[in-house]
C-alpha cells in the first residue's frame, strides 16, 4: 500500500513523540511540596490553630504530592516560624523555630500518587483569654536528592492563630484587615477560644465605607452562625462583585456581635477595583491556549496543554505564581471542576482554583497538562455543554492580573475529529481547531 510523504512524516512524528509523552507523564513535573493539615482548609482561608492547654497545642504538615516516578528519593524542605503579634516563647515549634523537614520516600509501590508527609508540633506557653494572636509558618528551600522536577507548591505559607483553651468562651477575628479583588470570594476565619463542650453562636454587622452592598459585594453566609460543640473555626464568606465603573478601591468593616465576643471583634475589608485606579500596575499577559471560542478536535495533539504567557508591568518585578480554573459545564446545568488531577463535582457558583501541576518552564511562561482526554462538547450524544478556563497570576509584589474574557477567561469546545484528522492528527492542514 502506498502512502503519501505527508502521511509517512506524520507517522514518524507520532512515533517520535510517543516516548516523549510517556516521559512527560512520569517526569514528576506535577510533584510539589506544600503545607497541609489545616484547621480550616478552603481557598484563601487555609489556617492553623495552636491552643494553650492542649498537648500538642497544634500541628503543621509539609506534604509532598505528585507522580510516583520519583519513589525512593527523599525530599527536604526548610521551615520557619515568622513572628506576628504572637512571638516566641509564647508560640514556638517543637525542636526549633527554624529547621529542616525530611519527607521520606517509601519503596516503589507500582504506580499511583505519592503522599509523603512530615509533621511538627506547636508549643504555646501563654495566650490572651479574650483575644487572638497570630504568627506565620513558611516553607522554603526544598531539595530532592538532585531532582529539579520537584518544586515548592502552594500554599507554602499560612497563618497560625494562638488561642486560649481555658476560661470562658471568646469569639474573635484572627486578623484585623483583608484584601480581595473584584470577582473573587473572601473567606474570613472567626475563631473560638475557651472550652468546646457546648455550642456557641455569633452574629455580625457590616458598616459600609462608601460601598454599595447591592452592587459591590454579596454575603454568602449571613448571620447568625453557630459553632458546633468541638468546633473552633467558622468562616464568613463574601463575594466581591465585579462592576465596570472606574473607581478607587473600596472598604467596609465587619463587626462581631453576641455573647462572648472578645477584643478582636472588627475587621476592615478592602475591595481592590479592577476597572481603574492601580490596574495599570497589574501584571499582564494572556491565556494563550486553548483559545477563546475555538473548537478543537478531540484527538488534537496539544488540546490538553494549557499555556499562559505573562509579563510584569514593572520591569523590576517578576511573575512568579499562576493558578487556573477549569470547568466542564454539563447540559444538565451542573458542573465538574478540575482539581489538578481529575474533574470533581462541585456547585457551578463555587469556582475552584488550583496550582497543582502548573509548571514554569521559562520566564513569563506557565504550562499545565490535563491527564485525561476531554469528552466531546458538541453533538446530541454528548452530555457536556462546553468548557471554560480561567487563569490568574501574581508578581512578586502580589499585584494580580485582572480577569478579562479573551485574555484569561476562555470558553472552548471539543468536537468529533474528521476522518482525515483520525488518520493523522499531526497533519495540521487537515486536523486543526475551528476558529470562531
């Protein structure tokens, strides 16, 4: 049987790329070391609690997660307790406030994900009975026996709130101020000191400092709220609404109310406006691939590669971190969100950001590979309506990119490949995305 030069070339390219794909899926590129084991663990509110009178007062965990290709290789990571309003010796880490954790490597187990952990205890010598102090725990300087495929992931730093475990119940905020950009959700921890044998409740009031509650924010967890017996942390969840007005950053104040409210009863919240003001200082760039409103053949070779190109508005700054959000919207109206490894069921309004598996192969370039074929989103037999992907990134002054459709908010579809595309997906004249 005769074959055209283009077909032979395509088959040769496919043969050459197969081992590369296999290596990429086993290169530990998704293996990261990060903090884990939080007392409250939602995006933006990952916190530890250390309680006077408990033994241990609290713990923190460093966790290595990723592919099993690097079994039998130890990882080490440095940690540091950074003082805040709580300083040593009031709070300390058993064995030293600075040190190195070794995340041991179990023998190769035949595949699957690794989950190697090391845990340290907090000690608390004293705590304020009607207040909350805080410090921070930070990871840095990881090494993995010479492997450069293992990296520090997120979160790599988190607050530690110091609470009194005796006396009477006291309900407080842990910090006195927060910032969040428009379009994002802010989770504010409310902390309960004292004994936990019985439930306790609180309410809160919002005082607007020039904001319009109907337009600028929405309270997703209205009061009153109740701590169950044994519960130390509750969350006030507020979504910052996006508008098109050019205006400065806005503020409002939340005040706790009720029996047992302590000294740290107020918190100031700043809404960072994306439509004007300091937006010119935010890092720029774009979600390069998949492209907005394009339709991709299901077997398109690079459909599952997500590319972000970034740049800092200030030449002295560097874009160091990126996150993504990928949702598979179903025709039934429900959603499946990508968590870095697989799609999981979650409400459509609860956007899920992830950083697992996002690499930075070069300056101002981020890459993530989906590890499964995407189902079709076009056709009567498909239960998928479409896919949406968002990206955001930060420079080293914590300036954040703004979300804009076509720049870092893209919607795309997956279509059935043509017969020519099925025969040779690397024939890019016949097997290519459909432009809008």
